[in-house]
């Protein structure tokens, strides 16, 4: 069982910055992928960024150059630094973890989400 708790969302003006955090607790495998997803009203949930246990990262085109995903293994915490925010970034942001265990057992957990609103 894994619990993911997001924090750091809120209201920010265009061009501003926010730093989202996702604190993970419970049983964490050494093999995992963690990611940030977002869902805007009327749209499908989409991947924003992800990071593997080895440190490899992937970004959506809309996030490249503006967002940075990172992790603190000692704290079991995932971060998303968001700079130069635009109105189009307004969405609920979700943290997710996918894990692989011995013999290929897998699991997946989602956080509850945190609202990010970019508006003047």
C-alpha cells in the first residue's frame, strides 16, 4: 500500500512560478516510475513529466523548458518546479507511481490531486 499526498497548488499570475510536492509513504519498490499528470476541464488527463528510479526524465512538449521534475529519495518526495506559467497550465495536477516487484508483480497508485490556477 502506498499513499501519495500532493501539495503546493494554488492561484498564481501568468509568468509566475509554483513548486508542487508529492510525498510518498508505505512500501516503495526499488524499481518505479513516478509522474505528474494534469486534467483541465473538458479535456483528457495528460502526462506532464515523469522520472524513473534511475533518474531518467520525460517531459510533455508543453512542459519542456519551463517545468522540471525531480525527486528526493531520502524523503520519498517528488517535485515539479513550474516556471513561466500560462493560463493554459490551469488544471488539477495528479501524482502517480508505478512499481515493479519480484517476479514482475506490479502496482499503481494515484494521489488525490491539487488545483493549479493561472490567472491575472
